C-alpha cells in the first residue's frame, strides 16, 4: 500500500487492517499506531540519541524529522496547526495511488502531485550550525585577545 510506504513514521501497519461498512460499502485501511503518528504528524521523529531527544517538541526521545522545515515544533493555536507532515502517507500517497490506478470518479485537472516531495537534511544543517557556532566562538576569542 502506498500509504504504508510513504508514511514518514512507519505508523501504518503493512499487515493489520481495519474493515468497516460505510453506506453499504466495505472500506478497509491499514491499522494506524496513533500515538506514534502523533509524534510524526507534528513533524517529529523518534530517536534513541540522547543528544537529539527533546530538541524539537520538548518531549524526550523526539527530534525533528526530515518532513519538517522547523527547528522547533510550532506552537498550536486553539489545538490546531499540528499537521506538519501534511498527511504525506495516509492521505497524499493514497490519493496518488488511487489516481494512478484510475479508480477516482472525481478527477483533478492536473496530477495530484506534480513535484517530488521535499525533505530537509537536518544532519547536514546541524553540522553546518555546529561549524558556524565554532567559527563564531573562534572569532569571539580572537577579538577578545
């Protein structure tokens, strides 16, 4: 399933499903780990690295994921504004899969996704930030002399 493959947190089960009947139609989807999804939905990523955990949300064991452009999780406004991952797997990948298979009755004028999904290489940015901090510290020490 495209949703399983594209979810940044791997929060959708590839083997367990949920089946319900809606308006006489049987509907099925991959079971979702909602606790894990909440971390990734907010732009976070689980980590065991003690140097990274807590730097994004303040929650131990969560750092920023490649699917967020923010250094820190944005403040919620009226308990909204948390969809940093933008439903990358559960909605967007599903829509593209349905579109590619030609099963949608309502069609978009243009393809649902026209560009590759973006990511942020936080390891590279963190390394650049450390280098910049070291250079600033060296300049400060040089000016103090």
